[in-house]
């Protein structure tokens, strides 16, 4: 049995703005920091989701990517929608924040609001909460994207009953951000969309990491 | 026709001891391993921990890695447990086609030792101490030391990490992508974890009491556990002893909150239902449940609610975290090993200190070691981020 996986849409973070299916959907604007840039992008996307502001930068970036990807077209079968996210730098932004809080020699004071984000798979939880998705979810830490491996995980998820996948790569470290996201559907018949393949993953993974700076 | 996947070897290190035998002895005799901190340097003396009773030097001499300075506590206990699993399975590492490792803190303990001195003086310490800080580094050094050259993966889905590694390995074998694999996970205790969990206010200063009305929270533990998985066909051909079949598994997201479970345990319920479906089993087929059972008010109540929904009549439920504490990234694999032991030993291990079970969702609990033939055992592991996994092991 072979089920084909087709890409419904593709999102990339390129030079500080979001692109969906090759077209820019937000614009780059001058911001003080990556954190300010994230808020600015949130506003550009007209999201009404206050929980966004409680998240760390990694989860914010992931949430923005999925927002651009999914928009109003939330998956019709939330129980059969899988989330598969790859990442290289884990939850380093929050790990450092937590470490700083507990290393204070005078008053070590860990914060639960920071600690909850010291796991990269909290991204998956945030995506699941935002779009009410309860299918299978997996976060894979990898130094580089290996298209064969990404493709294999996607196929395994589809084989285990997921009819749709949110599949991507999200990294935040210091002022650097990297994200791409694919919406993939299982399809048996003919379709005009492109088929998920290792070559396609290679292509989308090809965009460079974006470093926030004051100039574009 | 998908291939049947079986377990032919397992290894475990927890506060109960080194190896399957020592752990089994403690479980059978109802002797837990949770005590005030002795090895972790922390000012939280009031927090009981399930520490592996060996300092760094002893762990190194027990495991004998090639370059000890690069090895963290997590990696050292991982190596000991992985070696035991491989030995039991009588498999040489160069015949292994996969290693899947779950961990949440990786080499954090070494990093914590390294930084205070380094921050004072940049010439202090060696970078090799933090070289394998990240989760992937731990998996890679483990694979290299063991000589496993096939597929390598690190999974961190918090407290469900290592059950997800077993699930990944089983699926890849079933799909014919790899022949066999060693899968499991490890987490050594660190101040990072202890302080973090303390800030969430889900630690108990007393010994934890899973499913008890008086439960206040969990005790942290550390540990490592691995299983060797191969196809039933290969195992039968080589005449190996098969410890258990992996008959069903599933992973879902609770989609409710970063750290808390939904009131009715939706994610947990779906994971158990899907695992049963995958295994072609009915709820009545399950003889025993090794629960996630962390002893936090939220987990135990929502897990009990979910079990009640799936099982019209509750199979005997236990939480072996009352023996080991919560070993986080290792918990799923540790409890998989204990579940497989329940099958082999025909014994259900008790939940210690359970006096007044929570009343809202009544379940049947194991409160003293019980001799009983266990044919199908379901083990739950739930992680922060809403990650819920269930796995079913069956008598071969």
C-alpha cells in the first residue's frame, strides 16, 4: 500500500518576513530585537490570541509559522492531524533564561512561566492548543535536516492513521530565527499539488537562517 | 503484511539498583529507593530524590567509556543500561540497525559543574565537559561507544520521550525500514530540573503517594532503560528467548495546557484507545496497567478519569514511580522494562503508600505484590506539551 503525501501549502521565513507558497504575506519592519519583531509579525497577521504573549520566542515563532500556514482553514480532522517539528537548537532560549534565574547567587528564583518552555516539544503543545489538534506529535532534534529522515517520519505518521500533517523546522537562538512549515495531506487520487519528496524537503530547507538586525 | 516486533533484551538502572535483577528484587520486596539528596549538590535538602546510588567515579568504573571526561551522568547510566540490554539480546552492536534515545536534560549535570568556575575565570575547566551538553550529543556518544552504525535518533518529548523511542523503533521495524534497534532513554538528575519542577510547585517534600487522596506531588528520580527490538521472525529463527511482543502503541496530543492535563484526560484516553486499536485488542484483554501515575494532583486524577472512560472494568493499576520517583525522559523505558517483567514474572508490582485512593474515578489498584498471569500490559507515559503515549506489551 502506498499513500501519497501532497503539499497543500508551504511557509518560509525569509529575511524577516513570512512567505506562503512563494508570496510574502508580511513585511519586514525595523524592530529593536527578535522579541519585538515577533510581536510585530503577530500584529501584521491580525491574530487575536493573547496566549501568544506568554510564550517564549521559540513557541512564538512556531505559532506564527503555523498561523501563516493554516490561517482560517483549520484541519477538518483534528484527531488525525499530526504535528512533526524538527529543530536543532532545542529550547536554548528558555534554557538560558531559566539558568540565569537559578544561578542568581543572592536570590535564586526559578519562574514556572519560564521553566515550562525549557522543552522544545512545548512548541507542539502550543500548536496543538491553538488549533485544537490532538493527533500524533513528534519533535525531532537534529543538527541538520536530513530529507530522507524527515520524509520517513512523515510517512510513518501517515501510515499510522494521520490524514494531515503540520510538518516543519523551527529554531531560535540569540537573535537568529529559522522556520519553514509544510501542510501535507494524505491523498490517494490525482491532484495538482506537488508530492512530498526528499527533493522538495531539500529545496525548502535551503533558505538561510535569518538573523535579526536593525537593518534589513 | 507488517512484521511482528518483539523484545529480546532489556537493561535498566534506577535508584533501585543496577540491572534488571536488582530492580526486580526491589519491586518484588516492595523496597523503594527514594531518599534525601546525597549526590546532587543542591540546597533543596528537603526534597526526596530517587538517586542512582553511585557517584561519577563509580559510574565510570562500572561502564568504562573510552573517554570518561566527555561523559555526563545521563550518558554513563545510559551506557550501563544499554550494555545490559545488548548482552541479554545476544546481539553484537555492529548488527544493530538503529539506536533511538530519549532524554530531556542530556549532559546538564556536567554543564552545571563546569560553569560556575568558568564564569569566574575563562581558563577554568575544559570544554570537553560541556561538549555533549545537548540531548543529541548524549545519543551520539552512546552510539559511538557501543559501535552502533545504523539509524540514530534523539527524542525529547519530556516525560514521554523514551516510550516514543520504543514506538519509533517498533514502527520502523514493522515497516521493514530497519531490522532491529535498541531504544529507550536516560536522564541524570540536575539542579536545572529540580529547581524547575520546584517552581511549578508539583514536588512533594514527603515520599510521593500516587493515586492517594493525600498526594501532593512527585519525587524526581533518575534512571536509564533500553530494550532491544527485532522482528519476531528473526528472533524465532535465532532461537532467542522472546521477552514480550510489542503489540500496540499510540501517541496523541491533549491540546489543553503546556504542563497540565485536561480535566477528563482527553489525550490520555485517546492514546490508550488508539494503542488498543493498533494492537487489535479490546479493553477487556488488558490484564494490568502501569500508569504514568506521577502523584501530582492533576496527573493522577485526569489519568484515572481517562482509564475509567476506556475501561468499563478497571484492570489492576500500578504506579512504579512510588519506587523510583519520576525519572522523566527515562520513565517510559523504565516502566516498559517493569511492564515486561510483570509478564515474565507473572507478577504485578504495587503502588506504595496508597492508603486512600482518589474517590472520584474509582480504579482497582495493586497495593502489594500480586502473583497473577499478565498477558497484556498497557503502560502510559505523558509529557509536558500535552504529549501522551501508551504502549502495550504482550506475552510472546
